[in-house]
């Protein structure tokens, strides 16, 4: 049985989720390269982090991976430098994937990852940002949105983590000294959601022709 590798790429941490084609989780981890001595040249630092990821990825060569799913970088930052850095680093990681595993990666947005991984998160928003309920006439015209059933200020990453923690009770999560979840956990859950979303989306697309025939 082939395997699917999911990656959530940021310049600090890369979340890694390995599934088989049947949807069974094999590994959920991350790599957070710490370059020593610290480099003043940020581009050179990125190169060294890519080298560290490439070394890790070579361990996956014999695992019969046939697909790699990468979450698209978020481009909603007002800082053009941050956006450029994310795009550059994501491109480097994508190239390493192609060179090491001989696989051209697929990409999925964070919204689509969450939408397909956990379709129950899509609901009509019944309250405005002030917490006030919408009038019934307004609700009639409202369309379901992602996290619609939650407060607009809800921690979306925590919601996704809770979903995955329920699905994977055997996972040992990482905590700080203050007993709060480390940020690396959310890189891991984002990688997990990428793969689960693609598996669910593939299933929906396969079933659609069958639904048409039944009609």
C-alpha cells in the first residue's frame, strides 16, 4: 500500500504527517532546524534549514510514498518581505521533495484543507462579531462558512488540534513548561489536515459519478 506525505512549511518549523492510502496515520512529527552558529545572512540560514530537511527526507525514500501534499503559504501578511520569504522557502522545500522522492508535490490551501478534512466545521454563522444574533430574515440569505458555528475570535488552530486529538488519541503532544501546547503541534496538525482533506476530497470525487448514475 502506498503512502501520502503531508507537509506544513514555515521558515521555523515543518510539520510532517505520513499516512497510508487507506487513511491510517503512520507518523506525525516535525522538524525545527536550529542552525549553529547563528548566521547573519538569512538566505544562507534558509539554505542550511533546507539541507536539514533534505537529510531528514532521505529517511522516507524506501517508504513507498506516491504523493506529497503541501499546504500553500499564507499570503495575507502586510509585510512584503515576509511573503517573499515564505514563497522562496516553500519553493526550496518543494524542489527538495521532487529531487529526493522523485514526486512533484501537490498544494492545498489552509481553508480547503480544513474544509475537506472536517466538513462539520462548515456552518451558517448565526451571530455577528459582537456576539449578537442575526435576525431570522438575515439568516435566510447567509451561506455556510468555515468555522461558522464558532465565535469569530475562536482559535482556529486549537479547534483543528482538538479534532485531530480526538481522532488520534495515541499521539503524545508537546507542551511547554507552563503546560500549554507548543506551536510545533499546530504545524503537525496542519500537515495532518492536508492529507486528510485530500483523501476526503478524492473520495467525494470518486462518488460523484456514482451519484449521477443512481439518479
